[in-house]
C-alpha cells in the first residue's frame, strides 16, 4: 500500500501507536524542531485506520505493536514529550505547535468594498471601526469611499486612535458581522486584547484614497486632535519622500528654505535625497551649500530632525496652496 502522507504525520502515527516508553526512548534522538512538528501532527490525529497503520509500520519498522490504541490527541503528545524533554519544555513545545487562529474577519476580506459599506452602514461607528481595523488599509479606504460623509468621519477618527478590544468582544462582533455578510453577499499569538487601528494604519488608508476624501477625513481628525492629525501627516509624507517630487516643485521649495536651514536638514541624509536638492540649485548656490556643509561641526540629531520637519511643513503649505503636487514625476530643470 503506497501512502502519500508527509513524514511528520507518518512518525506521529507510528509514535502514538507504540508503547509510550518506546516513543520516549526514540524521540530523545530527534531535534526540538522535529519533535515540534511530530507533536503538532499527534495532536491532530484521530483514529487511525488499520490499513494505514499497518502500511506505516511496514515502512518504518516492519512490526506492529499489539494492544496499543492507535490514536493521537493532546494527552498522547504530552505523555510522549513529557518523558523526552521534561514538563516545562514539553509545555512550551506543545504551545508552539498549537494551530494558529486565523486573523478576525479574514473570511470576508474578498467581499467588495461597496458591499461591505452597505452592511456597515447599519452598524454603530464604534463597531464599524473595530471591524475595519482588521482589514487591509487599501480595502478600508475603498469601504470609506462608499459610506456617508458623517459616518466615515466618525469611523476615521476612531481608527486613528490607538485602541484595544477584548478578544471575546471581537469574536462576538466577527461572528455576527460575518453571518450578515455571508447571508447577503458571496465573498470573492493569542492575547487577551487586540490592537486596533492607530496613526500608521490610517496613514496607509489615506495612501489609497483620492485627495478630496483624504482632506475631508484628515480634517475630521484635526478637529478631534490636531496632534494626532500631525502625526498621521508625518507618516504620510516624510523628508525622504521629497525625491518623489518633480524638479520644478523642489525648486519652489528651495526658494522658501534659507541656506543655513537646508545645510542642517541635509546632514547625514540619503544620497538620493541630497542629490535631489543639489541638482535643483544653481552652480553658485550648490558650491556655497557644499562649503557650509564642509565647515559644519557636530550638531544634535534633534536639530536636524526639526529642520527636516520644517521643510516638510513647507511642502504641505505649498501643496495646500496648489503650488506643488505631491506625486512622482520629473520636469525640465529650472534653476533658481
């Protein structure tokens, strides 16, 4: 009888079928990783058909030990491992071998954003925020675009906050919401609490929505917490992202930045960022910049960061005024 069964499962069947002391004496010669794989298989074993058991014994040892119940389970895995590596290590190994729970709401991530929005529109914003906190940011942006303005503003504010939810609460919400979704449309390490959303999560959401919706939602957060809104903006566009701007836009930025401030901001910067700035300076301005950088002594990292933030602030102001566009692109060189 040819068996198409992976080795770890064959060994699991073999060890759960022979006397425990024999299993222990043999397993002592296995690595921890191998024992973990075998233990995981033993835990998931049900009753083993006799023909399968016989075929495995023929393959492994050619003998079948009589009078032993050929079944697996938690107790069998514990009995074997406890004798091999001791109580503490056996407990740790079995814990690692436990099958991991899938991420909440993972069964409905393929449902369209419009369908999800239709169902979410009947939920409280607090509940909707918990649900969307488990979806990819791009999907969240899609869902928000289909919701009423007032509703999505409430949701985005809640998503922007670092929060936790009891796993039991999340499980109840998931059970109810997934049932609503599956009855309406066709879907195209465990802790006591689960992290939901946060500034970085919302910043990723904004990367996938259009500019109008982004401005609307960030304004909602600004009203609730200006500090949080600024934190999200910092994550959406950083000093290094200036390399994505067109040369013409970089030249407009340079007009607003004093040379001494630019010198500080470029201290220790990535080569491509440095070159993005210097290639948009006139020859004389570039020479002056390089001379000042050569004469500059040690400076505090915080001073450098402050100047970079100030320049990012200039970028935002120019974008808000419609003078530059924060997107990739190259324009013809224009020197200032």
